């Protein structure tokens, strides 16, 4: 059992390192309700994650709809008028950006945007990486 635990910890450490190196830089703005319908699940209310942190993705992330349900850890890194809060959040893709062209890489729900920016109408620069929740050792015993 000790060998299995050590192997799992080693794999976890490797994935943690890979996750940190795989971040992208892009821009983010916010969008107002109504949030329905979406390109992912139409009028279904259950597509929105608890807490209200969701995004509409630009074409570069959308991946012909494969992005639906993907989660990203993100944080504000810069912008005009020093908008960044010192927070990182996890958001879930629920829609394709409605503008053509999209005004930013990720368009956040108002709640998600206000969690990372002090300026609600800003266009901010963000760092983001796909979020994959790793299992904990307690689940393996």
C-alpha cells in the first residue's frame, strides 16, 4: 500500500507541475444577463455551475463545442486603471461568445468577472489554464 501511495503522490506532483506550465494569456470582459439560451445546453438552467462562475468562450477556445463544460482556473494579471483583484477563480464554459468577432478570449458572467476585477466595464488581461481536479489519497483507501 505504501508503494501505491508513493506512486500516486509522484504522479500528482508531476501533474501539478505540468498544470502550472500549461497556462495561457488572453483577455477577458464581462457580459450581462440573459445568459440563456446557450450553445452548450440551450435553455437548461442546470448547466450553470454553483456559485455563478461561468464563461462564454471565443472561437479559439470553443473547439467546435468540445469546450462545453470545460473548467479553467484563471486570474487577472493586468489592465487599465489597475483593475485586478488578488484572486484566482475556476470558471466553466457554458456558451460560445455571442459577438462576431468576440471582444475577448473569455467573456465572464458578471459574478465571475467581479471576483477578479474591481472595474466591471474593463477589458483585462488574464492568465488561464484548464482545470482538472485530481483525486485525493483518501478516496483510494
